[in-house]
């Protein structure tokens, strides 16, 4: 008896290439992310927006920051940290004698040390119901400010950076600063209440620090919900893609230099399957959106992917 073998397949596999052996080409696609190209209805400010790629890219291996320009004119004083509590003591310092608490609001804007001293003096003397007349001076050698009550009958006064309504936030376990919510550090003070001396003088213990956390902006990138962070930050702060170091007020924009402003996110252990958009966010050290005053930014990225 002759047995005939019955084919178990159509033979199509003979005509088709083994897909596992097909090599995909490595491509570099350079994109220019301009905040002017955003959806203004969904993203009215340039500090946070979504950029849609012309075509989705597959199997993205890395994304590299190559070039660009970023707004650098940041206000020294902003509403988020321009307010603190103040009081005058009619019968001296006493826990049993609680004086009225006043709120001092510094006008948002860009300041030099001298300008900020004048602004502080102005707002102290604008307090309705105050008794003292105040003069704020700056030591040109130490950059430390002093506040003096100059009237004939002086009441002791206090800056309430600790017990006031507005205060900086710290981690109670490590004392790490979690958020700056007052102008204390800009003026040369810390997280405490400061009382005038018997002569009606109050001296800042530290030099004025107008840049403080304003000399850096944190770039956060996301793609279709995936965080493209490559820099690890401490104190529980969210990681970021890149940090821009700037000089607030000295230039309207900074222009990136590949030698110094260069970051690459590598997708490991496997590529990103599909990238259709990039979400761009600029935040400060405490994860607050940076106020760019609606000035535009432009970033150039080179994306390495497989096709």
C-alpha cells in the first residue's frame, strides 16, 4: 500500500520572510517644538502645552534635546511668595498681649536689592492703623537689610515668617524646604519670627537672595501619558527631563548651547511603542508652573526610532 503524505499547511510560509529576521531601520527625526503651535484654547499659557507630532513615530529609542530658546525674564516677587504677616506690639512682646496682625503684600515685579528695599518700606508705611514710620536700608557691603522705626514713640514690631498666615513649608523630619511661600529668603530672613530690638531696629541675619530658586527652571516631558524624566530630584520632588539655569531679569531669553544644555532620555529596556505627542511643562523647584508672562519658547529635539 502506498501512503500519500497530506500537506499540513498551504505552503505560504515558504513564500513569506521570517518576520523575526527582518531588520528595522534606525531613523533620526528632528522636531521643532514651538509654543506658538499649541492649541491656545486648551493651553492658554506657554508654560504648559501639548505638541502634536506631524506623524506618530514607532519604536522610539531615545529623545535628545538639541537646541532652542526659553524665556528668562522672571519676576523676583510673585503672588505665590510675595505676602507675609507683620505686627506692632503696643505693650511690648507678650503672649498674653496679642496685637493685630497686618498683611504686607509686595507688588509683583522684577527688583534689584535696592528696589526691593524701597518696595518693602513703601508697603510697611502703607499699613492702615500702624503706629510706627519705617525706613528700610541696605548695607552695600554685606547686602543685609535693616528696618528701623523712625518716629518719636516707637512700638516694637515683628516680621511673622513662622507664626503668620503665610509661611514656608518644610519637612518636619528632615527640615528640607518643600515650598517657599513668603519673601523671607529673598529679604535675608529664615523660617522664624523676627522681633525688633529696644531701639526699634530689625536686622536681617542673612544677605538678600533675589535669585534663590528663580535661577533654574525644570523641564518636564510626557508622551502619551509616559513620563520622560531622566534627572532624579531629592526631597520627594518629581523627576524632570532637564534643568535650565538662568539669570532672572538679565535677559529676555536664553539660547541653549548643546555643550551645556544637553539631555537625552533613553527608553530602556524596550523602546516606546508609539509617540504621537509631547507634553511640555516648565516648573520651578517646588513643582509650580513658572510664570513666563506668555512669552514663547522653542525647543529642538532629535528622536531616534525604528521603522
